[in-house]
């Protein structure tokens, strides 16, 4: 395609292949062939002796006038900006650094970024790349980030995974692993990964909303990724029936239930035994009471530099962490319940309970 930067190309015919820089072209009026800039072609139309239609000639002159007027306006604006900038005192290197840090800080504070984000490797690499690009770099848009950079980064990571894995799967084989979890929007997700000695490859994330997670469903989802170099499967305890289905379909396969997940279930079962369940229930009650009332949270914060850890329904280890934190804060908790502020709070709570019961 011919360059489109100047309207002059409406009156020229491109000659030969498209070149880099000024394009070799022919005047439609006099047939002149030359490789010259748009400005030189505008000057040609002022003296063109060809049999151009009068309307075309007039249009060319009008466009030439507009072209040069725009150029003069641009030069005038640049001169005004330059004049203004000369009146502004130049910032020192230290001031420029301080200005950059303040801008980054405002972005982090306004968007709720965690303070540790400034230590992130990729963010630091991004700052270096922006600095190297210089002041003429165009601002990154959300559309380009989504439509161009995200697909390109996914492709790059896929290629990198393939490079790292190389031919090792043929030598050592690979393992297909499934892992079910719930994302931030409460969608049930089934992740499928391929694991080998040289690295792990993320294959697929399946949204299982509305589907019955039967053993056959799990086996079908994993079976799509069982190839000749996949000789092992790992699933969590709830999906162990899928192993037998896969092994019957692929005789070369072996499989086990995830050891880590089994240990987690084992710990959960231990937590259900009465001697542990009673202690855990009491610990949960303490944590919930203090964390779920703004007054008790404020009182506890005055006595302790650390917060109490709430238990998680999906991670049994959080219960152990909760108990360890309670033991660490034992002295602060004793000081809390023996304080006058705590007695006033409990008395006000009891009065509210009496009124609610009476009504």
C-alpha cells in the first residue's frame, strides 16, 4: 500500500514495489516519474504541464495550501511550547527521581496496590524498560494490553515451556495432574497440568459450573491430555475413581491419589476427634468474637501488634495457625478480658440483650 500520510497520494500512481522512505511515483497529469517527498510533489503541481482536469488541479492546490498551513500551525505550536518551557526552571536529577517516585506512589495508593508490589521483579523490569524507551514512548492502553500483549505473553510462555521441557518427556515421561478449586467469583474450576522433571506445564482451566463432577467427567477432562508420553496421573482423594477409568482406557497408565491432599484430609479427620474438636471450637469462638466486633478489635489492637488469624474452611492448616497465634497472644488476651474497658463493653452488651429479650 502507498503511504497515507499526505493527501498528495490521491493524485499519484505508485510505481514498482512499495519502498521504505519516499515512494517512486508517477504524476497522473504529465506522467513525471520521480522518487521525492510529498512536499516536492506539491510544488510540482503548481507548475504541472499535464492535461489534468481543472477540478483536480484546483483540489491539489487547495490540499497543498491546507497541508502547508497545517505544517505552519504545527511549527508555531512547537515554538510556543518551546518558549514556555524555556521559562520553566529545569529540574535537577534528584527532583526528577522524587517526581517519579511520587507518581508511582500515587498510582499504588489510588488503586489499592499492596506496598510489597514495588519489590516485584516484573514491576522493576517494567520500570527499566520504560526508562530505556525514553519520553517519546506512547502510553499503553487497556485495549492493547488485552488484545495484543496478553495473547502474545501467553504464546511466549507456551513456547518457553516447550523449550524447557524439550525431549525429556520421551525419556522420562510426564504426569497429568488435576486440581479443583473455587475462584474469586465462586466458580468451580478444574485445573489440568502436565508435570515432568524439567518443569510443569499448565494445560487447561475448566469452568465446571452446572456440570456434575462425576468420576467419568473428571476422567474425560483429564483423558483429553493423556498422550503416549504421559504414563502417570494424580488426582485428589475425592476423584480417585477417575484413576481406574483412565487406566482401563489407557493400559500404560498408573495413578495415585495426591499425598498432600490425603494428609490434609487426615489432619481434618484428626480435628474431628472430640479431644481436638472441643479445643478447636473454643479457639474459633474466641477469634470470631474478637474479630467480628469492631469494639473488641479496637481494644485488642491496643494490646497486640499482630492480629488473630481466622480459620479457613478449605485449609485445615489455618486452624493450626489460628491456635498458634492465640497462644502467642495469650498474655494480651488475658490483659484484654481483665481491663475496665472490656467490663464496660460486656455490661453494655448484656443490657442490649435484656432489652432485645423484653421486646
